[in-house]
């Protein structure tokens, strides 16, 4: 197992994400304790020492199941991460109750790593609001030793991430972002990486296989890559891409079967660094795959459109979210971001006047796209 140094700790580069455990009859709220125990035993025996759960995973059962699986091991032999569920507004009124419930369910006296969960457009104001007392509470728990290291995760925009860091950056010890060779473009991960690296912030990775999509194919790049490393699977290429980036201290994988766990542990048995050419091939494949999606639009963010919009809509931002949504096949990121802005700044507010489209160098049907976007967002509500 590859290890990366974090302060005084040696963390396995492969961490076990606890959001996609095998479940009884495929029911998300019923993770299979016996199968999870088997996977954790194998993980512990083969060098994985980092386990990442959260309040809402598996409808609240993930914490219980991972707690049961780890309780037989000496506490100092594993690192457990949990998160404050700031995506639920009511959480801010019961901070102490939630934290103590998490300790109890996980059957531990402290968390090695604790995160502000998913800092994004819909909760950034609450996270930054001193009146909630959350930041002070978590810092107090850190002083008490109940939290050993404090960080945050984000699926939000670069601007949202930077707002959070401007206020709390000096107290954050790591940041967890959605990162893979597709989201270098779709999730602004390229720029998030640059910003975090400039700050010297250790980076944790989630969605390295983009929900399994990148375990199925290399998005058309297979023929160019096959002569380089013939034994690599698509998942291997995706993980090797992440290993080759600077400042990556943790790569989480939500493994849902024992076979996936075995394959990943075997791959992470030694360093796998890609060449610049190989990295470029994967990034180009991702870009072409995004553009080839029949429903995405090819906006270059020149912002000619915004100068003509009578409502002042942030059209490039909305088109970027539209592309993410249709490429992903729905998902929660776009509805979450749209729900956080005023109604008169959402796609549905578009008047359909066409002034934006008349000046668009890419000839995008912006009013038609806004109409389509508002319809798909309405269906997800």
C-alpha cells in the first residue's frame, strides 16, 4: 500500500469511502453488515487505514455499520473521518446533539478527521454565519481532542470554495474536492487544485471514478493509451491520473463489492505516475466526450451575452451548470447551485428576448437552453 505523510501520520493513499457499501436487496438504507465486516477486515489486513463516513450516508446507517466493523481493532490502528451535515438547515440548531450522536454511532471517543460537509452555494452563508456557533464549537472539540484534524469538503464553485477559505482557511488542515480527469473541466477542479496548492493545503479526492463512469471506459482514449500500459483497466488509468497530480494526500473510493476492494488494493500497491503525454490524452478525451454530448453547449465564457441580458443573468455560469447536469445525467450539483440564487437569477427567469443569442460568437440558442434547463431543474425538485 502506498502511504502519504500528513503531519505526524502516514495515511494510506487509498481510503475507504463509506457511501457505497454493499446493501441487502439493493436497499441503500440497509448496508450489509456481514459483507462490510469482510471488506474492512481485508482492508485493514492489506494496509488501508483511512475510513470516511458521514451523517447521511446510507440513510444514516453508514456510521453504525463502519463503527461495528472497526470496533474490534485498536483505536490507534485506523483513522476515521466524519462530517457535519450542513446541507440540512436544521442541523445548525442541534450541533452538539449531532456531534455526540456521530461519536456514539461510530463507537469512538474522537474523530481523527472531521469536515464541514459539502460547502456549496446553498449553505455557504450558514457556514460563514458566526451566529450559528458551528465554527467555534468544532474548534472547541478540537481543543478537547474530540477532533484531531479539521477540514472541509466541497462540490461548490471555485468562488464558493474561496469564500470559505478567506474566512476559515488558516484553521483548515485539508480540503476534499470532486476530482477526476473529467471534472478538471466540469467542476473547475483544475483551478481549485491551483488555488489549494498555492495555499499549501493538502488535498483529498472524492469521486475519482465519477460514480463509476471512468471505471467503464477511458472515454475513447483506449486506443491511444493501450500501447503505453497494456495491463491497465479504465479504473487504473483514472486512479493513476490522480496519483500523478501534486499535493494529493488521499484518494477515496466508495467500493461496493469485495472484488472492487481487492482490485483497488492491488493497484495501490505501488506508485503509478503517468507521463505528461498520458495525462494530456486523458484530458483531451474528457474534453471531447463533454463536447460530443448532444445536449451540452460549447460556451467559452466570453460574456458578450451578459452585457445584453436585461435581467443581468450570469449566463456563462448557468450554461456551465447546464453542461454539468446533462453530462452527468441529472445529479444534485446543478439543482443545489440553482436553488441557492434568487428566483430572478435562475434559468426560469429568462425572458426569451434573444438579445444574448444575437451577440453569441458560438451561436448558442441561449433562450432555448435556459428553457430546457428550467424544465429539467423543475423535474428534479
